[in-house]
C-alpha cells in the first residue's frame, strides 16, 4: 500500500515546504515535484522491482477491473540512508534525484490471454 506524507501542521512556519511534503509518497528519495516538470517516478531509472538478490525484475501489472492491466506501485531504489521501504505509485511526481529512463513502462496495457490448446 502506498502512503503520502500526512504529518505537519497547518500552522507550519514554512507552508511551501509543508505543501511539497504533502504531495510526496513515503519511499520517495526526495520531495515530489522537485524533479523536471511533467515527469513521474514511472519515467525514472531508479523506480521498479528488484529480486531479493538485487537484480531488476521488471514491473507488475494488475487487473484494473475495466478489462485492462494497470501498472502497480514499485520501490524507488535511489540509495538514501533510512529511506522508507515503501512502494511508490507510478504517477508520483519526480524528485530532485530523477534520472530519465528511456523505456518507461506503459501505465496500462491490454490483458494477455492464455492460449488454449486447440487440440
Ligand atoms: S524520481 Fe526517481 S529517485 Fe526520485 S523518488 Fe522517483 S524513483 Fe526515486
């Protein structure tokens, strides 16, 4: 489950900072929205799934209930000490450590049907 930062108070002395934090998901390397304009974690090389051995294993999709498969949240692997080990949704705003991925996964894709044996 993904979770946004929900701390802070409306009486915070730096409302701009608090606003940036509120748009940020636990597990992100830095405040969302501090990366290049109109980019998301889905387009960043640090976002995705790894095996327990630390090898990249691609992306997960789940049935969206409307006949398509939707991209699931994944972890940000940018190395930050004590960063929350939480999965970040693909549409989270990119952060200052964003690095462009040249083959970002599709947000939705068609469901792949299993082929049945004809005979
Ligand atoms: S933009 Fe990249 S480095 Fe920043 S939180 Fe998202 S996945 Fe991590």
